[in-house]
């Protein structure tokens, strides 16, 4: 397995999937600085009501 930040082999499983704390911190900084993004879908009232209904059903089952 190679580190997604620097490309070195990952030998220490402590920071997996990164090779070191430094690369893990760089990745975290990228998230904080907005370098990584993913699209979100805006939910309307109907979608929210359906999710709430599903949540209540799951809570009743457990």
C-alpha cells in the first residue's frame, strides 16, 4: 500500500493509510482548508419527512 500524500510505502500501520503523522496531518489540513470537496444534495421538506419516518421506524425496531 502506498501513502496517498507522498507515495511512500506504508510500513507503520499506526497512520494507515498514510506513511507518517506528517502525511496524515497534511491530509487533515487539506480537509480543513477546503482542498477536498464533495457535492451535497439539498434536501427538501418531503425528503426530510421521509428520513424522519425511517429514523423513527428504525428506533422502534431497536
